[in-house]
C-alpha cells in the first residue's frame, strides 16, 4: 500500500501545478474549458452534444446532421431539411433521411397527395371527384356551383337562393303599373337571382289557347283582368332565362308558378322553352340531392306550382306539399314573422317572403327598408334559428333596393345560424 503513495501524490502535484499555471483549454482556442461552450472545438455546443448523445470532449465525436442545420438528426424533426417533417415523410412513404425523396404534393399545401382529402386543392374531395369522373389531381378539372366549388357539395335544401317576387313585373318588360322590380331578367340574372316567382295567365282578349300564355299580375281581386296594365311574353322570357342558364355552369334555377292556366298549357310553355327537360322531380320523403349532382345530371331546374292539377304532371311539383312559406305582403316590418303561411312546415325547403305592401301593391320605399343588408340578414338568421332549417329562398320585391344577393352569400358561407357572421361580401 505504501508503494503507491508517492506516485499518486506526484500525479496530484502535476495536475495541481498545471491548473495553477494555466487553466485547461482542450481545443486551444484561448477560452478555458470551464468557460468554453464548445470544449472540443468541433462546432457543436457542449450541452447540444450531450443532448445528441455525443462526447463534448472529443472533437471527432460529432452529432449526425444530414442537412447541416446544426440540429442533430436525433433532435431534428426534419432530418434531411426538405421542409417535410420526418414523421410526415414516414406517413407519406418517403425517406426522411434523403432530401431528394419528397412526398408528392400537387396543390402545394404541405399535405402529401396520399393523405390529402383534396389533393388538387379545388375545393372538391378526391372521392367526390373520382366518383363523378373528374381528375382529383387536376385543379382545372372541376365544377363550380353558384360561384364556388364547395357549394356543389351542399344539398338543395341546405342552400339559400335569392328569389324575385313577380320577377317579370318591371318597366324594362313593359309593365306600366304595379311593378315589383326596376330591372328585368338580364340584370336580375347578372345580380345573382336564381329563383323566380312567375304568374302565367292567358293574354287579355286572346282565345285562351296554349300559345296565348303570358306573365302578368294584378291585385284587383278578380274585378279587372290581371293583364290590364301590362303583360310579358312568357315564351320569350323563359327562352331568355334558359339561354342564360345554358351559358352558366353549376347553377340551379327554381320556379314558383302561381299557375292560372290549365296544366297542359303550362306544360306546353315549359316544354317548348326547354325548361321541362331540365326539371328535377323530387320524391317526398327522399333526401334532396346536392347542387353539384343536380348540375351534373342536367336536371338543374326545380319547378313548383301553387295549385295542383287533377291530372298528373310529373315535373310540376306541388309547392305546398314539397315546401312551405311565411306570410307575405304585410304593411310594416313589425308584422313580419317566421310562422307558417302556406304548405307543409315539416319540409326542409321553404320560402322566407320578405316584402311589404301598401294598398295591396309593392312599395319601393318599404322594400329598401326590409332589404337593407343587416335588417334582412338578421331576420334570416332569426328565422333559421326558429325554424331549424336555413331559408331556402328569400323572396323580395325591388331586389335592387338593399342587398338580398349579398345576404344569401353571407348565409351560404355559414353552416349554422350560430356561426360567426362572415365579412360583408
């Protein structure tokens, strides 16, 4: 035991004398090891090396760092520096240690195509596109409905359409009195109106043949002919609408006819104007199809009639069995409600009538009041909450007064009445 005392003391003396003369500096950088954040001078901090399981006192012991970002692979969530996280690459079946092996990402949203439910970023899910013949990896191969691809996924009863009451009753159409709008069909279409209330009658003084059908309206209570103050060629009006519709893509058009003519005359009118061949027939109790499917099927017009015929006209659906509406033509805003007016309130498709009358006639001043953006939006949200279904149609007089089409845009960007209200369109 005594033989080892001297050597041990010598070693202690040598080490002690060395520390006393000059502090240890392993890498010779002039910074003592006790203060050097990188003792071995290999460019990696001592603590980092410890965390990376390499020796901070041996310069040849350095962490693995494939991408050279000075984050060791052991700690680096993106080892190869290709901006794709390691676990993401593993999920996407690419090599997280090879920056030339990166996931396919057609739309550049950093979700690889194999995991991306909308790989081309066009707003339509892959499976929806594939089942309908679209290329889910081509953003130019898609369908847009009412201005947005996402709307194609919405069912007919889960969308809100702007509706023109007595849409033909305008000075531009030659109506002299009792007008309901200032501008005619072209402006209404360009402004976003896609649902039309129309009153087919036989022309005053005609033989009441099927070729004599016109649009006109009167509040005379049957005392005077409804076409006394003007009528509109129903054939020409509907042909123009059909042409506008043919030049659009993905839009669904709806009609509510206050049918004052025989069923075969109305059927003839719709047939020769090209409307009937596009008419979708809904079976009561069945779910309504999506707007996209209606468009793709070519059955992208929906025809409702107020008065049922004894004969069976399949394409002419009873409005008050398939839908319902709120009361209409009140004299002031305080009288407006979300209550049942006509029809079957159990149906999810319904009309929120939103016009006021003065002595039975439409009133432009009152229309400006109830069509104002916040006023109309708040009423629609209130009715949506009370009814439990969004209003399918918002019917107005003087659609130019106020912002009915902007209100429908806002509503269609909401999934539920309680959602945050989107910015004003």
